[in-house]
C-alpha cells in the first residue's frame, strides 16, 4: 500500500507561486506513476500533472508552462511547483499513486486558494 500525504497548500495572490509536496509511506521508485488531480467546488476532479518512474511527465493544457512536477525517489516525495497562479487554479489538490492517469491510492487533499 501507498499512503500519499500532501502538504504545501495555502492562500496566495494571483501571479504568485506555491509548491505542493506529496510524501509517500514507502519507496516510490517502483511506483509506475505519481501525480496530481484537482477539484474545484461544483466541478469534477480533473487531471493536473503526472510523472512516471522513468521521469516522463504529462500536464493538463491549462497548466502547461506554469506548473512543474518532479520526484525525489530518495525522499519518497513528489513535488508540484505552481507558478503564475490564477484564481481558476483554486481547488483541492489531490496526490495519487497509480498507473499513468489511473490512480490506485489517493491522498487526503490540500487546499489551494488564489485570490484576484
């Protein structure tokens, strides 16, 4: 089992930056994919970014060029660096472990609020 635990959310002004962290309960080096989804009020959960064990990354079009996902296998942690934040990025961000865009394990979520 993998228990992702997110941290780093908060309140930031538009144009600002935040870095989310996702710490796993065990080694992530053998996990096919880790990544992030987000869910805004009244919206469905949507893909944000993912990274495979080989380092391949994928991003939603809405965040390309602004968000960067990375992983540190030595720390069993995945990061999501979010720059040039917009009010529409406001959501609960969920870390997952799984295969490509198919989560097997979810974190509890961390709130990101971007004020205009």
